[in-house]
């Protein structure tokens, strides 16, 4: 029987290890939109710094222990059947050493860990003048409400770059989790309570995220985008968003509005024309939440459907024809007044109605002052 | 210390009628047969859970995959996790514990043979019950730890009722086993076997029995609350009515965390037996290994909220649980260093069993280290609910527990069957499995850090997740190939394997002092134990330098070949299986309330019949 670790095989294993390590390092450094190791803001950076410290300590321990294992396996393999083996039972001194040393290493790691836990402000210092956004998770989309400006939107959150944003997070149904890796770790959206998370982006840009707590059928398609803009651009956006929708009065879009009022207005708010909400108790207070995504200024969004589909005419047409074709939902089980809303039903719209609605939605543009 | 023996005069029932055939297996109270039943069931469910995993990996091999619908996918991952935890790793531990505990202790059976059979039948029917759901509307689809209120939301569909009731009843099986094993270990050790002379594997069985006894009540409460919310209109987890979803998480993880130590400690016990045998040295720091197992058990009750770091616990609780979680790595490290110390200076023989134990160490170090990174709360806020966690727990549960289990399978196969699994095929199994496993799960670290959440039926292009998902899928299929190699080894060995002596490995513990396969009565003569690793010490003395020196052959110091006359063994009984069947019927009825009350009542009557017959039945059956 050949020995498992003769030199030819050892060289092959070494080569394989080099390749794997190279690939691994490559994976760690790419610029990918949901890469937690590519922080784009101070919170995520604090986490990344801490993780780097711990990761390298863990790597050193890994190398030492695995090297010891490989050494032992090579050095002490049986060479003769009648090899003499000393029946060593143990060494109390070693036991103390390899109990105390890990304790010391962990204590060293514990200090920056505890510091970062308390430093990562779940709610920022009042002096930071953070922007407040309420985040309400729904199955399977995000509601973002800007109390300081008085508007609500869905799935795409604009924020001013370089300024702390204080998120108050809850859920209208089951537990979700708000996660934009480049800006911070995640925080669960738990019905009945407010959780808090602070995010901040250094630079303008688009930062992607996904719901990170299994919430049912379309959990994978519940995504979000954080769009950081310069403070001036953000201010312009926010003021424009607070304005009402311009309801079209003629043409295809106006026909779309008629369809909208008949079919969609039961669930979708359009600021200034249709207000639909329900009230749920959170931490003892009644909070108004939406039934379905707010469609005011819909045309300014880059995505829809829980930020899962590009906002194109083609996608919109497919969605309106049968929403469950694009995203797995269970609207037959909707019990709206009990807050169980498992997706948008198929309303059996014909092509004319769909054309009208598309024209309507695409007319809901955002005019920044 | 008190010992119970089954040496009752004078009725000889050493040869029971009906020793062959299905009925003899249904009514068996022999711990060895029960162990085999557990083992076969565990292996079957491992293949089923593996197929579920292959479906998952097929769906995720490419972005926006269309192999499975979201609904099918959600059932797949829920049942994969539920199966692997409750129907594979736990019953595998049950298989080894059942088969080996009496043998390692020098006993003829466990303390309560019929309760033992009952444990198996409840587990068996629990598994059948869980899987019946696939044929009756769909498998559970709320994740293996079923967070509320998702688990209570869609109450008109019975899938999660199958899940809640299934887990409840599997808990019953575990509690029964735990009581049995603790009683056996504390009262039925051979004369001279002090607790500290008890083999390490047996010790781990005792520790996990206590873990189960103390942790199962918590999840039982939670599961009953889930069942009540779903079926009886209660509002435990209904936030709008003042209920608290986070309560579920606490109740579940107060069980769930000790549970993962239940999953790993038996495998660690196996490794602690295999390494010394194939190093020809005692386990280094044996008492420290035992005590660190106990320490892990205790500390395991103090870390549960590390599964909840993103749920809004607040920084004080987060800091406390970060510390406790970090420090549970210390006793784990102690074990690993002692295993290295065992091999150091030894004479290592790389049998397949040894390879799997060495593989356990190598893989568990990785899983343990990623676990420590989870204790770093801010880092965990990125890692939690991402594929990084999936990587971590597969490294400890597959690279750890499953590798340990395969080590045990190859090690104790000759004792079970009288044959040795082929070593050459075994090595193919090991290397293919090691390679496939690492290809499947190492990339998941990157996927998680790159922002891929868990439990997602598809992922988008442009997120950098494509390559590693494909690699992972290839690895999963390689694991499947390695399992085919194992099955081939099994089949081939059954047909024309090498016969094994009672002590094919030059073993150290008492099970190697009896014939292979194990005689029905285990020991012709209950041994008197004079040392830890007593059997080894009968074969080997030590010279002045401490080297092992042979003083007797295995044959000379093994058990007597013939049992004495008048040896009584526990009689078979059909009441445990009957009671288990009654439980199954009751559960099916409870799923379909309110009309299900009728079959539930029938089931309850069967349970009562079974329990009554069981308690009235004599332990020794008269033969006419």
C-alpha cells in the first residue's frame, strides 16, 4: 500500500494549496456590489477592520495547527510493525499552557470586539444630525419612510453621502433583515418592535443589499438599493419626492389612471390622490404602514418588484400581465385586513389596460427643483 | 457502586424463538439490533438528505436557476436541514451509543431494553411522519429552525404542523434514550470500572444525554406554542396582539445550541477512541479530554443568543454572549491539542478509520475558527444569515460529525458484522469525500462575505457569486460519488469481505475482547476492570522507558468463547413498537384538526394499550 504522503503527492498537494489560496485572496479583494470586505462607509469599515484583525489571527492559528497535524502525520507514520511506542499519558503542564494561551488570545481579541460593539452606534449621537428613515419590511419588499420630509417610497433608499443615516427598522408581517453589506452589518426587522441601525456612505454611489432573514416564498427576490448622493442632490431629491404625483388628464396615461383607481388604488398609495395604509402596534404605539409599494414618482426608480427587476417597459408589462410570473408569490392567500399580504394578485388585465398603466406609471416622473 | 446484572436464574432464554425475520427485528430489545436499526435508518436518511442537497446545488449552480421553483426549493432546504440534524446525525450517535455503550462498559444490555426499543420506534415513526408531509401537501418550508411568525403565518396549510409535531415527537425519543444511557452508565459498569476508567466515547454519550434532558424542554414549550398558535388561536408569537416573535428564538436556541454539541460530542468521542488505537498510544490527557467535554456541555447552555446577534439584543447582551461564545473555544481547543498529543510520538497506521479521524481534526479546526469569527459580534452582523454561516456549520457538522461517524463506521464495522470493510475502497471513499466536501463548502465562505444570503432560491448575475456557486455544486456531486463508493464497499464486503477476528485493530477497550460479530450475550463472563483501556493493559505492559511491551495475545486475554448456561437476556416485546405506532397515528390526527381528533383518539387508545401491556408484561417471559 503506497504511503499517502510521498514526495510527488506532497508537491501536488502544495501546488493545489497555492492555487486555492490565490483564488481565495482574489475572491476577497474584488469590487463586488454586496461585498462586505469592500466597505464604503465608516460603520462597515469598523467591522472590516475588526474582522481583518481576527481573520489574520485565526489564519495564524489555522496554519500552526494544521501544520502540526501534517507534521505529526508524516513524522510518526508507522515505519516498522514492531516500532517501540512510549505510552505517554499526558502532561499537565502542556494542558495548562494550551488552556491559558487560547484564553489570552481570546482576551486580546475580546477588547477590540467589545469596543466595536459599543462604538457601532445603533443610534447615532444627536450631534451628528443624522437623517432619520423608517424601514418597514413587508413580504417581499421594503417600505422606506422619511418622516422629516413627509414621504414614503419603496425599495430604493436615497441618502446623502457623508452623513449618518439613522434607520428605525420594523416589519409589517414576519421577520426580515435589512442588509447592505458595504454600508454596515444587518439588522433584523421584527414585527412589534423597532430595531436600530446606522448607515453612512462615504461617497455617492449605488449600494446593493438583500433581505437576510428567510421570510417565505420570495425571500430571494426581496432586495434593496441604497443610492447615496451629494447632500445637495439628495436635498433636491427629497423635496421633489415630498411633492404629490401629477395625475395625467389626457391620453393613454389618463386611461391608465382610470384603471389605476379601479384596480390598484385599493393597495397602492399615490401621494395627493390615493392614500392607503393600515395601522399596526409597534412597541405600544400605533404605526401606519403601507399595504403595497408607494408608486408616487415611480418613473424615477431604477428597479421594482423588491428591487429585483430593472424598471423597463418590458419587465413592467410582464409584471402587470401576471406578477407571479416574475416573482414567486401567493396572493390567493392574502387576508389584507389581517395584514397577511403575500403578493400582488393577477387582476386579469387586458393589453389595453396594461398599456394604460404603463403609460401612467412612466408619467410619474420626479421633477427635481 | 451499584451494578445491575441480567444474570437471573434459572430460565434460559439465551436462544429466543423467532430470532430471524422481520418480526424479530420489530420486537427486539437487544441494544445491538436497536443500534443497527438506528444506523440503517440514519444512513437511509443521509442519502435522502443528500439528494435534497443535490437538488439545492443544482438550482444554485448558475444565477437565476430554474431547476426548482421557489416553493420546492424552500421545502428542499428546510427538509435537508431537518433531516440531517434530526434524522441523520442524532440517530447515528444513537446507533453508536446503543451498540457500544454496553460493550464498552462490560454490560449485557442497557438499563431499560424496552424503553430503548421504544426510543427507536418513536424516532422511526417520527421520521416517517415528517416525510409523509411530502406526499400530503408538501414538506415543511419554514427553515429547519422555523422562525415565528413565519412558521405560524399560513396556518391553513399543514406543512409546518408536520414540522412542529415531528420535532416534538423526536424529542420524546431523545429523552427516552438519554434516561436510558445515563442510567446504564451510572449503574451497569463492569466491576472495577470507575467513572474515570469509562471509555471517552461512553463519557460523551453521558454528556449529550444530560444536554438533551435539559435542553429539550425549552424547545418543547416553543413547539407547543407554535402548534397552538397555528391550530388553537393562541397568540404567543403574534406581535400585533402583544405576542413576541423573539421569544421563539430564545426558546429554540436554548435547545438549539446545546443540540449542536449533542451533534459533535459523540463524533469527538469516536475520534478519541480511533486515534489512540491507530497510534498505539493512550489518549493524551484523557481526563482533560473528558473534562473538556463536560465543560463544553455546561458552557453550551450559556451561548445561545449568539444565534440572535442581529435581532436587536442590545450591546450589553451582545457583549456578554460574545465573551461566552469566544471562551467555549477553549475546551474545544484542549481536545484538539490532546488529539495531536496522542499522535505525537506514536506509530501511526492510516486505516480508513484513522484517515477520517485525522480528517475530522483538519476540518473541525476550520469550522471551529469560523465559529470564533462569529463570536465577534460586529463581524457576525455581516456573516449572520449568509453563506459564511452555511460554510461554518457544514465544516463542523460534515467535516466534523459526519467524518467522525464514518471513522466509527469503518472502525466498528468488524465488531458489528464480523467482516472488515475493504481498505483500498475505503481510501477512495475518504479522499473523494474530503475533496468533494472542501470543494462544496470552502467557497461558501467567500459567497457569504460577498453578500449572498442563505435560504435564497436564486441569486442575480453581476454579484460575483457565479463561479463559487458552480464550484460548490461540483463538490456536492463529488460527495455523492464518494457515497456511491462507500455503498459499493458495503455491498462488496457483505458478499466477499475479509473475516475479522475479535480484535482486528489491536484495540484498547472492552468491545475488542469479545468475538466479531458480537455474540448475542455480549460477554460470556462480565470482566473485572483494573485500568482505563483495560483490554490493552491485558495485552501490553510497559518497560522501564515506558514503551509498550506485549505480554499476552488478544486471544489469550479475550472473553471466554462459550457462555455459561442459564444466561438470561431481555425478552423481545412488541409493545414498544405498538406504542410508537400509536404515537404516529395520534400525530397524523393532530395535523388535521378538528376532524383529526378522531384518529388522534384512536392513536391515543393504541398508546394506552401499548403502555399498559408494556408495564404488565413480565421482564422475563415464560416459555411454554
